[in-house]
């Protein structure tokens, strides 16, 4: 076996083994990259250190800690709760209304936090107890919350798009625009799926809230609703870049939490900063570790090997996309969204471009597939967050998410068949 083939074997076997024993994903990537360097006779500790630093040495990645901070401030400062209260006022009275509240809140929160995990934690803490109290099946409720949360990486602003854009040198602003229509379609798909799930539930309709109270609830949420308008409008008009938009989001959330809603005290700010720093450290170490592994994957010429395998499909772009999506679905069962982007996006994008596939469209599809992986067992990070915050057995959440997982898979392949759904809005916005 050649050194390149042995390096590929080391990568696959090393990642599976280290993940199997529960090792931190970032450290697993570093060790796997080091093993590949040894096999390729390219061992150099200085080179490994340089790649670790290079993996996080990016101005655009500064958006990550600020979006994480904005999400924490939203949850602590009552912004997330006001969004949920507004959705409850408008659709909570419909039969199964709390499910529609969950979907509406998921879409609105996605336009502010950019993080599936932050949305999952907020909605589970607020909505799951309400759904339990009103007699909703716990598994279906938890599954819907988990499925709604993964709209977060699709509707802008999105940390996943920032990481993808930095990794593949794709326009982050264009990626943001590409996620608007697909995110709304995901929400519509959840509505249809929830209506089908409701058929097996015996839930009474609630009492409609008077129009005055609905308007009051909307008024209380108006500062939260202005946040995505400011962020997206500022980027579209060229006032600030996606990285600067993250800073604006964090500062805006801080001002609203402290001085407008006044639900967060100065004493709580330290805890918010610590939680944000811990989450940022996890994401950045993943970026650093993936840089080492990606460099060694390039040295082993694995992209050329993959190109040779998929070469016959280059003349058939839709078939190529379908095959890539199937491969990414399988990868998503084992890897989280961030390492999937960092490891496989630089390998797959050149093949897609060679086939004439729009790089922004491919980026949206890649991130969407990875987002679906967040609710795909056995890893399913969002599933674990919902189970942990809701104090539920993981198998219950997995059972509840299955109908919505099927819906997302159908939507994914709808975009494969009709890429214009994604590309047309981007072209129009440009």
C-alpha cells in the first residue's frame, strides 16, 4: 500500500477509534493529522503548530465569538422569551398551537442567534414545560423543538456560513442571502409535518387571545424583531461586513438586555462572558485541529482520489450533487457540523465547481446537510442538548424527531432537483 493510501486508512481508522472512545473532536483531529504526517514522512512539530495557529488566524472567524455572545445575551436578557411570547399570542390558540409557536419561534430566533445549539437550549427551557403542561406527547414535542433548532445554521446570520466561507473562500454575504428562502421552506415543511403528527394526538383547541393582547405581545418583541433587520440590512447596504455584523448583534443584544428590557443585571454579565468564551474555545479548537488534518489530507492528495472516484459524474451535475448529499448524510451521522465543514468542504467544493455547480449553492447545500446531521443519531448534538436541558432520555428525542428528519431529507433533495430555488434569490439580491 502506498503512503497516501496508508494515510487515508490512518485518517479513517483514527477518527473512528478516537470518536468511539469519546475523545474531544478537536484533539482527535490533531492526533489524526499527526498520525498522517508520520505515515507520509512529513513529521515536523513546527509545521503542526503553524497549522494549528493558521486554522484560527482569520479576521472573518472573529464573527464566531460575537454571534455566540449575542445568543447568550438573548437568552439571558429575555429577548428569546419575548419572541416566543409573541408567537404564542398569535397562534397558540390553534389546535396543536404550541407546535406552531415552536416553529415560528425557531424561524425568528434563527434570524438572530445563528446557532442551532443556542436556539435548542432556549426553546427547550421555555417551550417544553409548556407543552408538557398542556398534554402534548413529550417525544413529539422534543423532536419538533430539535428539528426547529437546526433552521439556525441556515437563516442568516449563521456561524456555519461564516466558517464555511472562511474555509472555502466563498462570499459569506452571498451565503447569508442563499439561506433565507431555504430556511423559510424548512419552516413550512415543519408545519406540514406537524399537521400530520397532530392526527394521532387528542389535543383541544385553546382560547384565542384578544387582538389588543396580540399587539401588546408584538410590541414587547419589537426590539428583538429589529435585530435581524439591522444585521441583514446593514450587510446588504454595505454599512458593515458579516464579521462586523456579529459585533453589532452582540452590542445590540447587550444594550437591549441591560437598558431596555432590564432583565439582565450587570452581575450576570460575567457568567454570560464565561459561557460564551467556553463555547468559543470549543469551536476554535475544532477549527485549529481541522486545519492540521486538512493540510495532511491535501498532502496525501486525497482530493484527487475523491475526484477520480466521482469523475464520471462531473458531466451530470444533479446526479453528482445527489451522490455528494448521500455521502454527507452518512458523514453527518458521525461528525458534527463544524468538523464536517472544515474537513470535507475544501475537498468537495473543487469537484462541484468543476461540474459547473454554483459555489454558493453548493455551500448552502453542504451546510443544510450538516445541519440535518445535528438531529441525526447517533451523534446528533442538538438531540443531546434537548435531552439534557429537558431532562429526557435520548431515545425519546430520537423517536420524536424522525418525522421531521424525513421532511428535511425530502426538502434537501427538492433543492438538488431544483437548484433555482436557492440560486434565483441570490441572483436577484445581487
